C-alpha cells in the first residue's frame, strides 16, 4: 500500500523541530506502565536542566563524541521522558537529545556495548531496540556517497496534531479494528514523523500515514487522506483486512513490502508497549534528511516548493548539521 514511505525519500527522517512536543495526555488514561518503578516516576525537579540537554534546549544540538557521552545523553533524556509532567520544552530537548544518541550509536559499530555498559536495565532495553530499528531503516537506503542526495526535498515541516489528539485516534482504531495502538503510532512515526512531513513520496503516497490514492479509495471510508484521524483509522482498516490479528508481521509487510520495515516498526511499537511514556519522547524526535553532506536537520518552518542545494542550505544554517 504505502510504498517507500516518505521516509524513503532517502532516509528515516526523525521529526519535528523547534516546537516542543506536548506530553500525550489522553482523556484520563495514564501513560505510565503499571510496573513503573519509583525512581522512574520521580520528577527531576522544577527548573533543573540536565547538562546533557542544554544544547538541544538552546537549539544547537550536537551528536555525541563518544560512547560514554551517548550513554549520558540517553540517561538524562530518559530521566525526563519517564518523569511526571515534564515541562514541554525540556521534553522536546530530551527527545531530540536521545534521538541524536541513537543515530550516532547506530552508525558507530563499536559503540553499542560501551553505551549499554553505562546504563541501567530499562535504558539498555530502550537503546537496543532503537539502535536495531535505526539500523533496519538505514539498510533500506543507499550507502554509496554518489547515491545520496545533494539537494534537500521540496517539503514543508509542520507541527503534528496534539499528542492527546493522536493518542485518542490510535486508541479508537485499536478498539474498532483490533490493531494495537503502539503499531499505529510506530507507523505514523516512521512514515511522516507524526504528520510533520508534508509532501508526496516518490511512489505517490500521501498524508500522515502515506497512502497511495487507490488504496485510500478502498480503506479511507470517504475521509480526508491528509487528516490525521482519518488516516489513522484507514491504517487500522487496512491492517485488519491484511490479517493483523493473525500475523502482525505479514500485515505490516503488506503496508510496506520490506522485512526491514516490518522489523523496525515492530521495534518502535514494542518500545511503546513496554513503556507508553515513550510516545512522548518519539513525538519530540526531529526530521533529519540524509545527504552527501551528512544528515541535515529540517526544523518546523522548513518550507520549500523546489529542492534546495544542500551545501548552500547548510552554509546558511550550520547549526542544522549537528
């Protein structure tokens, strides 16, 4: 159905910029797992900013320079993400910081064991899953420099729907179609970073869940392909029709014909199943676009009707090449 997700415009983009992701509160639902330990529920304290988050908070994020720094970034970020009612700007910085740690650890083949050594068990599981997902998605795309983009896409990067609204739609689809909400959220993350990326994929897929128009005609139920609620429900219908209840992996493969895609989406979904608060962190992930110059950060407000030469863009915005 949704071939080459918009992500396939060259690499897993991981979204949103600038704006702070709001905690995904949902009509009385507690996102904390039932077995959350007291230390993970503790509020890090009003006004306290872990030093590892200061760069992202200031809008000048940077990649970790060592495995030890990556571990420290993850630990600080997860402390905020798992806390009670973190400030929106701090939560946004935490998500972005954790994302950068994952991206760098995934490409540094010797780092992972050293990163894990410095983390507590819950954070180790989180890192393993996200590094695995990152590597799966990266395997779907070119590796040779000559095959990478020398232009940035003709996209608009916009704020996503509020977390409360998204979670309500995921849960409605879960109730109606028997598709776990975490899988719908993971697809929404991977396809368009929760709807932040506005643009049509190279395969012609559209909207926040990246439907081919002919597939939308079957599962869209007369809704708007660009509307988050309508698109999430349509994804639920499609996955149910493709046997999600019997075989999740096979249903996901029908959504995108790649087993790497299936494995990556499953990793993200399982992260949220183990700890629903991780949706808050994923909502703060930023859009990065892989080019010959490196992975370029596309913040909210990025808007171009035509492709942009990457080197000219980075020269004007050096902070967007962390």
